[in-house]
């Protein structure tokens, strides 16, 4: 079980660290051409890198969910502190997976081409929401771990 937890934490570190890097580049690279160059080269590699870690996170998280009997906690004691924290984390994980799919579909569709205003709003909005949800999930993960 310790190995699964280790892989889960390693995956979370890679997932959140990569998201923080690209989020920071989006904020601090003011030169639009430089930003475009970075994203054109780094984006596809990052997409595959992050997809691997997201799948690993979901796999190890599901394993620990079953191993610790969290499903039973949600079924028989959904109002408990553990049940509530886990439920909130699961909602956030579902949202982050959804926003990641939206972001990646648009990213691969418009790679090396100009985005429409709507696509740009979706891309930036999903990035911001993924960034915020990463912090929320991390918060709930710490709370859940302290309860186990």
C-alpha cells in the first residue's frame, strides 16, 4: 500500500508541478510571440506527460479508494467528516478530468493555428479552473489522509 501511495503522491507532484509551470508561463511571459513559441513546442509534450500522470493518479486513487473502503464510508456514513471530504474531492476530480478533456481537445485541434475567441476563452478558462481545482484537491487530500 505504501508503494501505491508513493506513486500517487509522485503523480500528483508531476501533475500539479506541470500545471503550475504552464500557468506561470501564461502569466509571466508577456511577449505573445515568445508565449506562442513556448506553447507550440512544449504543449504537445506536456499534454502526453500530463495525460500519463492523470491516468496514474486516477488509477492509484481508485485503488486506494477501494482498499480503504471509502465506497462503504460514502454508502453508510456519507455525512461523516471522511465521507464529506472524500465526496468533495471526488467532485473536484471529476471536474478536473472534464476540464482537462475540454482543454486537450481544443489544444490538439488548434495546435499551430489561430484559436477563435470562444476557443481562447475555453482554453484559458479551463486552465484557470484546473489550476484552482488542483489546489482544492490537494487540500482535500491532506484532510483525508489525516483522517485515515
